[in-house]
C-alpha cells in the first residue's frame, strides 16, 4: 500500500504510522455525567466495510498528521488530506 502525502508525494506504507479512526470525537466534558460517553469513546469502535476515514502520521517523513480515506475491503486509498481542517480534530 502506498499513501500520497499532500506535502511529500507518494510514499511507501512503512513511512507512516496508523493512529486510529478519524471519525471518533472526544467527549468535551470531564464530569462524571459523561462517563458513558467516555466509555464509548475509549472502548467502542465500528469496523466498517468500505470507505473509512483514518488518522495517519507521516512519522518517517514530514511528520504531518493526515486523514486518509481508505476502502477497508480493498485497501485502496480514496483520498488524503491534512488533518486539522475539522476532520477528526
């Protein structure tokens, strides 16, 4: 699998580190009333079949955080964009 970094261009998978689901949002509250939301955030994850947004870090390259849309059935990379534009941050 190869990922096309928006800054560095296409690179081998070994240059990147997978960092998780980019669609999960961290709960804002630290109150006890948010315990269920925190349990869901930490422990419960979907396992979708098809296009899915994921966080990847270009750890052996430019160190950019990326949101990679990858088809989980075929591993085809559908889109790559810099994280921090509202996606998963």
